[in-house]
C-alpha cells in the first residue's frame, strides 16, 4: 500500500517563493492548500500544479485577519483532514524610508501581515499539529530578521519578530513532535523585489540587501529547494533553526 500524501499549507502561494515552493512540494507528491488574498494568482499556481499532475485547493484569505486564518486552517482539515507542512510565508515589504519619515499606517500594514499574520498562522496550525503529534512549520523571515536593515526599519523589526516567534515556539513544541524553523532569504527575484526596486529608485533610500556577495539575487527556486529540504524528514534534527540563504549577503 502506498503511503498517504502529505498535506502542505502555503501562505502567499500566489507569487514568488510561495508559488515556486508550492509547485516543488506538489511535484514531490504533497497535496497543497494554497492561501493568498489574491485569489486569481493562487488559482494560477493551482493550474501550474495541475499541469504537473499535482493536486490542491485555493483559499482566499488575508493572513492578518484571525477569522481568515481560522478559515484556511478549517478548509485544510475539511478537505484533507490534516496539516503536515506549513509554509508560513506571506509578507509585504515597506516602502524604503528613514524611520522618522515612516508613516504610522505603513507600520501598521507591515506589522499586521509580517508579524501578526505569522503569529496567527502558527497559533491555529500548532493546535492541529499538536493533536496529530507531528508537523513542520517553516516561517519566512529574511536576512533583515537577523541583522538590521537600512531604509526598511519596520520591515526589519517585523522579520526579527518572526525569528523570535520561531525560536520561542520551537522551545515550546519541539518535544511534541513538531519542528519549527525559519528561512531567511537575502534578495530574491520576485514581484515583491520588482516593486521594491522601483520605490528605491523613486526615494533614493538604498537598503544593503542590494549587494549579495555572490553577485546576483537568488531565483525563487533556490529558496524553494531549501524550504523543501527543511520540510522533509532529512531535516529531522532541525528545529528552532534560523536558516540563512543569502548568497553571502550577511557573511
Ligand atoms: N523577495 C525577497 O527578496 C525576499 C527576501 C527576504 C524575505 N522575503 C519574504 O518572503 C516572503 C515571500 O515574498 P516574495 O518575495 O515571494 O513576495 P511576492 O510579493 O512575490 O509574494 C507574496 C505573496 O503574498 C501574498 N500576500 C501578501 N499579503 C497577504 C495577506 N495579508 N494575506 C494573504 N496573502 C498575502 C501576495 O498576494 C503575494 O501573492 C515574504 O514574507 C517576504 O517578506 C522576500
């Protein structure tokens, strides 16, 4: 008898690292719950998965809203009955600015998605995994979560918060069969970065993230490969780990 497929929930699945990681996990035989507030983009990810003979569902949700998070977790349980892998990845970048010039609304927007969204996802998925006695959570932080970043202080603070939540939760849940890690990309060629590059040109505020020592930004696949490894049994001794994938940016 073949083993039951693992169930992976991915937030921010409509673009960038969320999309590419979802496709990679689907190719490995996992069934996907694709969460994004941009439903057409997540549907497009599902089409790409189906082209590879994979399977999944789309849940339109805003990760910063508790009711939406409860809904995507419930949709995963209603459809597939469990959650084995949670790639807690949706995030937004702030417009580059010096701290004193950062509007309060910008602070609220970035903290709501990057910090509260990651917290809410963990809060509801951990309950499911605790009941199962197993599961892996991979939070997307950033190199800006392990070192301060010029021109995006609030974004950097939100990613430091993700690193901290990852470590605290790993302390609390690793004895319950749940591994919790964070991936910290440097610069990755995604829609997020394309928009960011434009606002750097407009504002003249340049974060150091611009200069990876390897001489180029990462392709989303180069992060997805690491996430897939972290999600796999090959990473069985990794929990509370903050995994930097940055082309030497922080070296
Ligand atoms: N691209 C980089 O250079 C880089 C570097 C370090 C960390 N990151 C982090 O990686 C993660 C993914 O970024 P990406 O570059 O793939 O970005 P992206 O913009 O290509 O994709 C992000 C996806 O998240 C979705 N999303 C945003 N806010 C949401 C919300 N409130 N609810 C549900 N979905 C939401 C968007 O619709 C989009 O589909 C983010 O957490 C980002 O901060 C990116």
